[in-house]
């Protein structure tokens, strides 16, 4: 059997102990910032580079709007002066047997932006809402 790359369309998202359906998830990135240093007595005329602090991008989740489902806004409403309801978010890429093959775990996530759909009287699309969440760390696992 040949090893093929997995398609990106079979995934699941879990937070707060429940599975949520999304049509798109993006922003699963980690960047390590480089620190440059050179002391004045160095015989080499270039800087040394060292790994610095990691930086995590915000995660954006998109889904179709469903009647009587206002969970995004309810989660955003928990934010008050420097406090928010934080949740661990798990995004899993699944194989054909619906088993996770790659898992991204975001720690202490909270919402920072909700975006409603673009409304057009001549449109013929599903109304999509978007939630952007910030977090304090993203681990990548292969079960």
C-alpha cells in the first residue's frame, strides 16, 4: 500500500469537552523568533543567531450559521477586564477510519474576534461566521 498525503478536508475540533463542526480552520502555526547577538570583541564580522521565544498565531474557525446557536457570542461575552473563559482547543486531522493522525492542541484559548457573514440579496451561499481565538501555546502531536 502506497503512502499518500492526507486530505485536509477530514478533521474535527473539540473544546470544553464537546465536538464542534467547522468548515474551515486556519492559523495552526508556531514561529520561533531569532535573537541576534554580537559582542564588540568578536573576530567574526557577523552576528550569532540563537532561538528565542516562540510566537503563536491566532486560530480562525469558520462554520455555517445555524438557527438558535449563539455559542461564539456567548463565549465572547465572558470576557471582562483582563479575564476570559479559557478553553483548551484540540484540532485533529483524521484518516479514512476517522482516527486522528495529527493533533494540534491550543492551551488556554479565548475569543478575540467574531465576524459575521457578508450579506447579499443576490447571493446563493451558506451564511458563514468566523471566530478568531488567541491562545498560550500550540503543541503538535502524532498519535
